[in-house]
């Protein structure tokens, strides 16, 4: 028990010496350590797929399309009309 109290005091002393960015990092680490969901998320494999040349081309095409329309997209009414349904059919 005494070692536990001494360890906690030592940790508090170390934390008092940290700068704001370090405090944020330590806080995130402690949250992951005590929260089982956060711990599972931190240990989960990354689901990031590489960006392909096709992805880049389609992005550029989309940017050009929006630029040609003054930065505006389509309204929901235009979208549903384009596929042959009415807005009330979505409910």
C-alpha cells in the first residue's frame, strides 16, 4: 500500500513538470489504459486503403464538376427525381 501511494505521488510530481502538449499526450495514454473500449480501438488494425491514381482522377473530375456549377451540387429533389422516385417515397 505504501509503495502504491509513493508511486502515485511520484507520478503526480512528474505530471506537474509537463508542458501543455505533453499533458494532452499523457491524458490520452491514461484514458486508453483505463478504458477498455479505447484500449481496443487503439489496438485495432488500421483500415486505411491507399489512394489510387483512379481515386485521384475521380477527385479531380469531381472538383472540376463543382467548379463548373459555381461550387454548388445537386438538391435532394433533383437527385430523387433523377432516379425516378419522389421525396415522399424515401420515408
